[in-house]
């Protein structure tokens, strides 16, 4: 993702983000931060009403009763909470990223090869009832 981080400047996407979320994001390794920022921007593009909170010690996007957890780790970024029946076919297209426990482990290399439209569909499907 080019340009400034969507969390770097004041704006509607980080209004009301609590201190714990900001601290977590500030501590993401510089190599992994662009991937986190890319996913953050896509979540808010697809579901601008999503509330960003801390849950299970990681940033969590809430829409109604649905949750999407995005955690930064050594390998890159992991996405949790998408539900195997609510992934828009993402896990079937990318079985190497699915650890079988409801977690998608995205390395920087793997994520770079996935178009934003696929992530949008995953996000859209994960929040659908």
C-alpha cells in the first residue's frame, strides 16, 4: 500500500480508536505494518461502520454481532473470526493460508500476490449474517 498509513493522520477511520488499539498498531513491526494498513483500509472501505476495538489482545473490527480479528505476528498478519462458512470462498482458493482452525496466516509474500478484491470479498462475507 502506498501513501501514508490510514491510521497516521486524523480522520474518520481513527476517531474513537482506543489507546490500546493505537498502542498495538504502533508496535507492529515496520515490515508488517503496510500489510496491516492495507487490510485495515479494506475493512473500512467495505464496512465503514465497523468499530475498531481491542479483543483477545488484538485489533478487532465489530459490525453487529460479527467480529473480524487482525493480528500482526512474525510471519506477517493473521485474520481470525471469518468463519469457514463466511469467507467468500477465500480459504478454498488459498488453502495454504488456512491453518484449519479458523485462522488465515498471511505472509508478506502471499498477501502481495492476492488482489484487494479477494480480501474485499472475504471481509464482506465475514460480516454477512
